[in-house]
C-alpha cells in the first residue's frame, strides 16, 4: 500500500476509478440481453450463455482473490481490464450460442479478477494513511459514483441506439463499440491513479505470489469457517445473486414483451437504466443516515424485504410506466443495500485476507446468479416472465434473516475485526 497519500486523496482516487470502471458497463446494460436475442438466440440460450460467466467465477474467484492479496491489487486490476476488453470484443462479433458463451465465459474471468482488488486497495490504503479513518463514507461514496457512472452510460446507450450513428452496424451493437473504447481509458486510469508500494517486482513478485496465493485462499476459507457472522453475511449473496436476474435481466424483456419491439424496448431501457442507477446512487447516499438511525444490520434486513416487494411490481405491472416505477424502486433499495453489506463484511476481516474474502463474497453472488439465470429463464419460458419474476423476488426477500448474527454482534458490542 501507499503511505504517501492522505486518506482523503485515497478516497478521491478510489471514487474516480470506480466511476471509470462502471461507466462502460452502463453502456452494456440496456443491450445485454436484447442484442443476443436480435441475433437469433432464444431466451433459455441467453440464460445458459450468461450462466457461463458465473460458472467460471465459481472456479477462479478464490485463486484471483488470493492472487490480489499476494501479487498486488494494481497488477490484478490491470489484468482484469484487459480480459474484460477481450470479452466485450468477442461479444460484439458474436453470432451464435457458442461464441456468446465464450464471451460470457471470459467475462467471468474478468469478474473474478475484478471483484476484490480495488475495494481492498481502498480500505487498506485508507487505514495505512489514517488507522482511525472510517471506511463507511468511502464505500457509500463508491455506491454513489457507481450509480451515477452506470446511469450516464445507460443514458448514452439508449441515445446511441436511438440515433444509430454507425452505418452498417446494428443499433443495439453501437453501445458495445463505445464501451470497448472507454474500457481502454479505464485501464489508463488504473495505471496512473492506483499507487501501490511493494518491495518486490517482476519475477520475484510473481514467484512469491504463486507460493503465497494458496495460503491466502486457505486463510480466507478458515476465516469464513470460524466466523459465523461472516459466513452468514457471505451467504446473503447466494439469495441476492439468484434473484438479481429479476430486475437486471427481466426488465428489458418485460418492456419488449409489452411493446412487442426489441429496439423500442432498448430505447426505453437505456434511459430507464440511467434513472435506475441515479436512484441507486441516491439509495447509497442514505447509508450513513440509515446506520445512525436504524443500524446497519437491521437496515440490511429491511432492504432485502423491500427490494423483494419492489421486484414483484416488475412482474405484476401491466404497462410500461408500472414496470419502470417498480424497476426504479428495486434499484433504490439495491443501491442502499450494497454499501451496507460490504461495510458489514469488511468489519469482520483484516487486511491480510481482505481481497480473498471479497472474492468469496463475489463468488457466492455470481455463482448463484448463474444458477438464477438458468433456472429463472427456463421457468419464464415454461410459464411466464411474471411468474419467474415472482419466484426471484421471493428468493431476494428470503435473505433477510441472514443479517441477524451481525445484528446480535453489534448489540453485544463485541469486537468485530479478526
């Protein structure tokens, strides 16, 4: 970690990198499902192809988290960005199930590399600059930066689909091209802004990382086994990840179902996703207030139930306005939930295994997300989108009791860090 930066400077760089990381993703969200659908894939094929991402993460998340703890957060984040660019390039050219599956599988490698390093760097660099600094404000700010960045990207995506400025390219593919270019800028941001002082470089660092990564993985797993509060918090991601398809993936499909036209649905989904992530940022901004007035663990429980109720509205609404209102409400609670969840997670772990435990958390969410995509898209084809949405909403809400151990710990005022 760097000792030259102040805690405030670390936070500024962290928020800048978060925004640069997620703006290109915002461009992809409105067309993520609609482009493969337009190129001939069925809904269940899209679910299976996208599930490849979660399956790859399941196998790579722990090794990459351990690698970030041993080799260095900056190096792993640079590698993740390069893999992400390759994935988006393949997705842009894909015209069959096999090629889309390959693109999503590479996206899984990207997610596995990307899930822990930046946040772990922020927490440890902040504590190095000021051991008494509170990370909650920075994580809340990251939620705001993430929401605004995705909102801007999604708004631009909808505009690009509407204008269709590149002759000879499908309108739905235009945001993918722009996203690819912006990921290159994100890579430059990591190189310039993410300062990390390490005593070893090159082959020496790689050799040490190869030797220490298994120990980092074992240490993270041991911590998860021995800390029941941490185990419960990570288990929340199993429910959360499974149910996320209901508002991330099904909303554009519900719009397309209602409107009967994929391009019109994408043109609406872009601004809707933009508004959703702005609402998500507003939700993240409420975290300090919720922590003071309600308590983080009780607030986390409440938000899981409220999000499940909002998702029901996506399946229940008969028209576009109702779907959009329910979608925005789901993202309001989503935006508040994530910083609270991550704050509760980081309270349970010290710096040595921070990226590894973050990877465990991400692994639970993304692997469950893969299962959710397969199960819920198959259920949607067998019954209806609305029925699948109701099932996903129930799973989302069912995670709430898993925050009870963290609530009990906070009431007993036990020392949280291990």
